[in-house]
C-alpha cells in the first residue's frame, strides 16, 4: 500500500485520490499521535487498516461534504499544520485560496483549531453553530461566493429581526436558522453590506466575529459616521443589486 507522504518526504500530503475521488490527508508510516490528533481536530476522519505487517493510518475529508466544502476543509488545515511545525504538500486540485486566508487569519488571531464553516447547511458542529464555536453572538464569513451570518443556537428574536432589518435574508431548515446576503447581490455590495452590519450589531451590544477580508472598508466607516450622527441604520443602497 503506497503512502504519498512517505514518497514526498513530507509530514502530510493532501490530495484527491484517483478513482475514488476522495480527498486524503496522508501521513508517513508511524506518524506521531499528536499529528494524527490534529488532523482529527481539523475535521478529517481517521481511517485504519490492519495488516500482517504495518498498521496503515490515514485521514479523509468526510464523504457527506460537497466538493467545495472538501476543498475548504483540505486547504483550511494547511496553516494550522504549518503552525505546529509540520511540512505539508497540497495538490492544486484541492486548493482554495479563500479558505487558506481565513485559516491564516485564525492562526494569527490565536483561535483554536477547528473545522471550517461550510456552505452546506447540513454540516454542523455538533449541537452548536459556528457562532457558538467561536464564542460570539454573530459570525460573518464568506463561503463559496456567498456571505453568511450565523447566530448562536436559539438566538433571540430581536437579534434575528435586527439582521432582517439590515437587509439580510433569513433562512431556516428545521431548528437551524441563519442569515445570508441576498443571492442577487454582487460581490462588492455583499462585502459592503457585511462590513456595514458590524458596528450596528456592536452598538446593539452583540459580540461579532467577521472574516478579515470582509471588514474595515468604506461601508464600515460610513456606518460609524451614521452612528455618530444618530442617523437611521438602513441597509446599503440598492446599487448593490446585480445588473439584470
């Protein structure tokens, strides 16, 4: 049984396995338990095969994830593995630049390693949302071309209504409630709407976590100016709509 990590001389090789189309995170034969445990924490599923000779151990991205979510999970692991001192090789076909940026920001901010948030709403962190996992009231993040706004489990109606009032679309599947930027909004306007929401939520007393690439622009400064002037907190201008 060949092991790409042994062949590459790396600590972890992340790639899409031919024929099966699964995304693997392979480690050298006899890899240390701390490395295997870190891959567990980062959302990979551990697999073991016992033979008369060695015991083979590898990791895979969960099969229920869609292709974009698998790429996000694979790429998100890289900065955390680097931080722990491991040499990593990842193939181009499972690379996601946005996921790398988000993970590198989390490393810089000294957050705890955790699986990334995925667009697929069926993926949950146990009984918690991403906002619960990050210890905030609202988490704003970019995934697969859409900006999502997650709130804590059983968030109060007045918080959900505030997000409605900021121009965000509310969605619900069973007990899972979240908001997202309207689908017909273009990318620039998506970021402006998310950026503008942060000071308004903070002013209302909520703790907010937002991806670094969505924060600090002109919309944020305009929202602060509105607050200083005690102006109404309306959604950004309708030019946010994509030309039809």
